[in-house]
C-alpha cells in the first residue's frame, strides 16, 4: 500500500484525542478503471509520519467517523489505526 496513487484530496477528520488525522483522497484510474479512495493516516506524535491504511476500488467519496481514540470507520470499514489496514485487493 506504500505505492498507491496520491489522488485528489476529499476530506479529513482528526481523532478525538488529536493524535491522528485521517485524510481521504480519490484516485482517478483513467478511462479503463473506476475511481478508488485512499485513506492516509498521519501520526502527529511521530513527526507527522504518514501511512496508508485504506484502499477501496469503485468509490468516489469518503465518510470518516472516529469511534474512539484509535478506532475509525471509513465507508463502513472499521479499523484500529495502530495495527489494521483495509485493502480491497486482499479481501
């Protein structure tokens, strides 16, 4: 997931404790493939280190809801940001 296309910024949400920001981007795959959404987690306490934790095909929007300090729901997929990722290619 480290080499995903950057895409265009959609939205972002900060975690309840302010430790993380989750940014969502939409990537245009071109004429022969559908749009995809990439979720990038930013660790504020680690010098704003970034990590891709979400990649879904055939999506153009992103709904981000933090459940608690370490758990987020992105378009219906619940993830613990410390150790989980969602990648449609691995489902």
